C-alpha cells in the first residue's frame, strides 16, 4: 500500500497502528516540509482503509488486498480534493471544482505522488494563476459524502493543501468535520497549517512528517533512478531530506553545470583582476532571463557556503557534486571568516536588485568588481 513512499517507516507504522488497534480518528492531518512524501503517505493510508482486509492465522495483523480499481486510484469511495484554477472556457458563474480537472490529477498521481504546486498548475494549464479550493468544491464534497459507501466500507476524503481553501469553503468543511458523515475519514495533506482556521486544526489529529532520512533518499535514487552509490550519496546529502529537491537536481544537471562554469569564471577573473573580461562575464549574465539570474545567485550563495564549510575538512558538513568539490580543493581557502558575510550580503543584494528590475548587466558588473576586493581579504 505504501510502495511509493520513500522512507517514513515511523509514520507508516503509526498509521497502521491506528487501524489495527481500532483507534482511527475521523480526521487526520499530515503536516511537514515539502518533498517529505506527505501525499504519498496519505494515498497509501487511503488504500489501506479501502482495501479488503484478510485475517490470517499465520500473521499477527491482517493483510490488505488492493483491488485493481484501488491500485489505479479509481475507487468510488476515494474522493480527492485539491486546489484548482478557473479556465477561460469556464462560465463567469462557474466555481471550479476538483472534478473539472480529474483527468489531469489522475495522470499526475499515477505518474508519481511527489510533485510541486508549480507542476500541478502546469498540468492544469494555468502556470500564472493562483490555485485555490472554492466553495463549489465544498458543496460537491458534501453531496458526495452524503451518499452511502458503494463498497460498504469507509469513504475517504483526501484533501491536498487545505490551507488553500477560501474562507467560504473552509467554513463548510469545518461543518463537515464537526458532524462527519457516517463511515467517513478525512485525510488532509498540509504544508502550511498556520494558514488554516484554528477551529479546523482543533478538529483533526495532526501527524508531523519529518524530512526523509538521507539514507532512504540515497537508496531510492539507486533503486528508482539507477544512480551509482557515490552519485546517490552526494545528491541525497544536498537534497537534505527533500525528494522533490533530489529530482530537481537530477533534471537540472545541465543548468547547474552552466552555473558552475559561470561561478568558476567569475572567481578566476576576479582573482586575476581582469576587468575587461569581467565586463564580458556580466554581459553574458545579463543576457539570461531574470528568473534564471536569480537561480544563479541562489546557486552562488550555496557554493560560497559550501566552500566555507569545506575549510573545516569535515565531509559531513559539505554538500557538493564531484565537479564542485574538485574546484573547491583549490578555491575554498579564499572563502573565510573575513569575507563570507560580505560576499553573502553582496549576492543577496543582487537578488533584491534583480527582483526589482534593475539593469542586470550593471548589477552583475558591480558584483564582479567587488569580488576582486573581497577575494583578497584574509
């Protein structure tokens, strides 16, 4: 049931204990950082609740048999609620509901229950919109949950990102939680619980999901992505318990390689005080889009921190790729207590200026010239 979950065995055991000891609350809320696998856990637990339970004389706990429709997430008693957008094709009075995007949701979920809000927006075709859960969705959920279970067991309402409910929807969901329909279990997957109504938070049993253990991320990278042990080890440490971050790093290899090249060029040219070449470097940076420029500056900040930590010669404190570490062997000594804060402030100032639509070529040329002075500080 939890075959798609990476790590998180402690949470799995806690959920199963609730079922096996018949202490299942009518509403639970899985909270935790992005990429920890909250949605994967919620889907796995929903499958447990809806699966056929088979008692065995050879096992202490019952076994759960997953039907084909449950495996394909098409069980009639499994109801998904998630943030949606309003498409141009929808009428002016239409309040978008989850069923409007059921096909898109199903495609994304079958591929993997690990995805970001940006990926979901892209799947719906509204990258530039703000996705919310509308009052229309709560009305539809009330209607669905008022019906009897089609299979005679539980009805499961899985709500992804309930903090995105508008106030009208939140109040209607609150009434459902206060007077839950018969044999109904609510499973909420929440990333920012503080944005939920306090009255909703008080009516659910909260389960905190921690970051995935590095060892579990490493194992999954080797088994699911075919990475070598060394590469999986490096990526798992840099992902810091976030499976989405690990996947992002795999898909962003080409951009990271470019960013490393640009970082190396900046540092070498600044050290050699080649002002004319630094101007050409700033023009190359200025030709990138603003979002890409900000991603480079975030990458710059990470490498500055990693090179500073490299000086402590403690492998457990360093989170670099092999190429980054090769460069750090000779470069790290230039990042020290005398300049680490000033360099970080310089990059953060550049991020702010780029975000405020300043001339990028001037921002990066100014940054490059100041690096000349900062690199010689000891």
